[in-house]
C-alpha cells in the first residue's frame, strides 16, 4: 500500500508546519507526516520550511540569526493564504513536535540545507540529540517513528553517523539517474524520493535493482495520485492528505 505523506501537515487546509496543520492531518487519518527543520542562533531545532519568517509570518527575520524566543514570538499563521483564520500560530520546536506526534503519527523529517554548515555538524548533531531524547522508536525498517529526509547529501551523510538506525531518504528534483544512485549509495539511503515528474521506468527499475525503496512528492490531484499509487511506491507527499485518504475510504484507490 502506498502511504499518504502529509506534506508539512495538512498544509492545504491549515498553515504549514504548525500544530494546526499537523493536528488537521491526523484528524483526517494521516499516519505519516512530513516536516522541515532549521536551527536558531541559539542552537534550537525548529519546525519551519524557510530560513526566514517572511513568507509564513509576513514578518522579517532570518531564523538562523534569531533566538528561539524571537522566532516563537512570530505568528506563522500564514496570513497571505489563510488571513486570520488560524492566528496566532507559533513555530514549534522539534522537541515539541516529537512529543505532539507520539503515539499518533510517524514523522519524516527533512533536514534543510540552509541550516547545514559545510564545516560544522552542529545542526545535524542537535537533530539527532532531540530525536534520541524523545524516546520514540527509531529503527531501520519503515515502521520507525522517525525517518530522515534531505536534498543535501552532506547532511544525510552526517546523519548516517549520528543516527545510523534511522531510515534515510534522499530527496531529488530531476537529477540524472547516475547522480541519484551515487548519492544514495554514499549516504546508505533506505529509499530515494525524486520529484513525481522524474519517475521514469528506468529510474524505478534502477532503484529496485539496488534494493532502494521509492517515494515521491508533491501530488495534490486525486487522479494523478491514483496513477502514482499503482507504481509500488512507499509513499506520496501531498498537501491534500484528507482528499487522498478519502480515496481509500471511498474504495476508489489503493492509497492509505
């Protein structure tokens, strides 16, 4: 069965990467949610996609140059999209999100490249420490409570050492197949996650020959989702998890 991956929570219906969005996804039946993390100036891991607050908070500030207190003072209710419907929302810490999800949903955590430093692994070390301290089950099988994602090969390579028991999924846009498989081998990836438009028969065949699982992102169209769900993928990221889960409830597709 292809799992619905709630991309930044139920981000079509509530502000992305907020408790409102994750709660909405869980209430819709999602068992697997995805989030993004960055690091504050005082070394705290926070759940936000962009390195800056402008887009979702409609306020200035670079997360990497602000303290946790300053970041959490911002209202990230995404007023450009949702107006005041969800105000106020604050940026969760990773520690808070892990506790929030415990026993309710599993997590795919994307390590954002903007906070990953070329000469310092503090970001990755702090992510690993927060996950270990949570007490959640972390295992190489896909029943793990936490899996690690990133577009950044270096970040995944570091996580291989810091949290080796966590499954690693290498994200790609439309990279050449040889580059995808070389990067996956370097980080000892459990699965690869290319963008949906790059799911060629050759890529699917090559991944399976290498015993790599395959997932993809981001699909918000139910008909397209049904087509993708016939490919034997581990999961499909979507901003509309409620609609995709409803396909299975209605008996019109093999998604879950």
